[in-house]
């Protein structure tokens, strides 16, 4: 997950924290301010996950 979003920060900045995603056991909650940023982040995650044989549903 980290390598798929390290180059560009597209999450939510709150004071000194940068939240890009929330990771759970087998779920991922993406955070973004705009729909465009969310689409960019989702595309990057899908591409990187596919290289590992994972799919997003």
C-alpha cells in the first residue's frame, strides 16, 4: 500500500497528520478531498494490486 501512494500525497491533511487511507484486516478505506483525487488513488491501488494478483471489488 505504501509504495502505491508514496509519490503523490492525495489524502486529507489535518494539522500535522496526513491521512491517505485507513487499513483494516482485509479492507481499505481511502480518504480524499475531491472525487478526482479519489479516482486517481483508486486507479493507482488497482494497478498495484493487480501486479500482486489481487482484485478490488
